[in-house]
C-alpha cells in the first residue's frame, strides 16, 4: 500500500522505474535518511537503515509537557514546496496536516512589540509604506532606504553575503532589525555571512537583473502570487507535532520491508569487487549494492576520509550553529492578553537589541492542536545562534529563568510555568556562508567518482524539511541509476 501511495504522491521529473533487487544501506536516520529509504523502497530496492543515535528523526522530535503534545525541534514545513507535504500524505498523515491557526508574527525591537511589516522578501523591503507604519526602523533608516533609488546597480559576482549586500543598498538598520531575525529563525546564523545565492536565491537573481532591489522584491511577490498554490498556506504543521513525521515514515518503511536499526554507528564502509561493505561499531558486517550517506558533515567526513578525501576535506569546513529551545506550559488564566489573546503567533528578536532569547512562539495560538486544552497554554523560546552561543553554557533552569525575564519585558508575563523542558541542539544547523553552493558542488563531484554512493541532508540543498526530502530523493535516484551498472575498479581491499 505504501509503495503505491508513494508513486502517486511523488512530485519529481523522474519516471517510475521497474523494481530492482539491489540492497541499499542508508547511513543516518534523520528525515533525509528516512525519506531516502522511503524513496528507495518505492523503487524496489531492499533497504537497511542504520542510525547511530538512540532515536530516529534528527532535528524533528515530539514530546509531552504537562500532559500535552509538543514539538521539541522543527515545528512546521514550507507547504508551498511539495516534497514534505507529499511525503506526509504518502505515510498516512495527509489528514493531520494543518495550516497555522494564526500567522501574525511580531518583532520585539526598539523597546516594543511591533507588527512584522508586509511587502518584503526575507526582510528586504519592496514597499516602504507598511515598513514606515510598523515603527521597526528609525526615520534615518527609512531615509536611507529612499536613497537606494538613486544608486547604480551593484556588481555581485557569483555570490555575496545577503547582509553585506542589503546593508550596502538599504543601510545596516534593515539588516539588523529585519533580515537578521528572519534569517536567524531559519539558519540560526549571521546575515553578514550567509550566502544570498544559497539562502534566498530569488533575491540573488533579482539583484542580478534589476537596477533596484526593491523592484526585484516586487517582481518576486508578483510571480509568487501567480503560482497555482499561492492561495494555500505558506506553512503547515501536523496535528500532534511535526515530530510525528519521521516516525510515520519509519513505520511505512518497515511495513515495506526495510530493516531500521538505532544505536548502530557505522565504523567504516568501503568498496568491494561486488559492491560495498558496511561495518557497524558492534562488528556487524553487511554487503550492499549502494550506500546513501545521510549524516551531518562531521560523521560524513570521517567515513569518507579514505574513500573520497577531497569530499572529506570540504565537509570538515562546514560550520554548525547550536541552539536551545525552552518549552513551557502555563495556566492560561494567568497569562497577559498579549500572549493568550489569540492574535499573535509569537515574535522575533533582532540580535542587535541585546536580548537573550532570539524568538518566542506562542504554540497554543499558532497551532489548533496545541491550543486544545482550555486551561493550558504552551509557548517556547529559542536561545543561541552561530557566533553567539555563550548563553548555551547556562544550565537548563537558568535558561528557563532568562526566558521568563525576557518574556516579562516583552509581553508583561509574570506567571510561572507549571512545567518546562529545555531541548539542546548541539551543532544543529549547518551554516550557508558565501561560496557554500560551490563547496556542495565539489563534494558531490568527488562522491560521484564512486558509483553507487550518494550524499544527502541539510547541509546540501537547504535546511528546511522539504529541502531535506528533495535532497534525499536526489540521492536515492542517483544510486538507483547505478544499480546493475559495473562499479569499475574497487579501492584497496580491507
């Protein structure tokens, strides 16, 4: 049943292929590894998935707080990309997909909560009127944007940091109070280092083809409005939490015959005259026709050291940001109207304002399933980003206290939580600095010299869930295309 569902719901240009008898080992049990396994099974492969840690799902994780379900990692998918939505439907979660109950975000900046201005793309303005009305920028900052109209087109070359480019065109205030908090919510990174080509490719192309970036922003918005899915929700969650998705994919894979093992680190894998051999830390040895490597950069580099040293060297240059999520449950009756009034989904905090928290999500407002209990209210804050991780050295209790302090200043919260939990994501998000896409091309080129091997995950094609699923689909298709083809001369015997 699941194979048929997968073939119906897949949205790719690759036609369905006849079943292959090959055995593929997938190393890594995050959403990318699971999606790769799901795709391989649909194409007829026999699959073994090995996850080093004690659980599946990577940065997607559900839990429970005060008896209520909560997401302890990623909480939504970009619904206007089809990959994650199609995967959820294929594994039986189609009816559980939900748009946010409210998507009214705010900015806590310049001493007040202010509405997120409309008419921008990732903080880059295309319309001054809503920006001026929001109070996010000073009069000097608004005047600096106006001056952009007189600037000649800029040369941006093959890539440029989005913060550097926008600061040059519109002034640093736009970057510090708009671009930074928005990009920080995606990458936990620094806008002055993040590649515009990799992170916001629409803006990169607009900047190359329009004399004014503002015109480019308006053109992006016009084209987005013309898309067939433009009337649907931009984001979607899953009833009970996005953390249900990897578990549902794993269940579907097992039902289709996959072997999935947690707590099984891979010591090494290498080529043989017949294909590949994978050796687990416990000593188990398995032969495979192909391997998909779906791990973060560090483990991937270690495993590729002997096989593809050029790829391993590139992988070791990938930097990661760490962060913590502080999830709290409150008695709804004790909350101020700014939180429990139902109008806002939360707020972002520009780092320039010097606060500890970087954002807060009012989960019980944002998601209908999280607001089902009339007496309980769930919210969470995030702490830490690349280059600004000192606060992560605090213990869990202290992170709860500093979150409460900032929430008190932002929205007047004085209540104590009835329950709280802190989830730490050490090295959770790969960074996409200038030149990242060229680095990915070099990694893939080195790996492509080894037929039957492919890589996928958040460090290659984007950190969002749909991008990870697309990366997994690409990797699965690459190795399936090689099954049955001669491997060439294998490497040294082990």
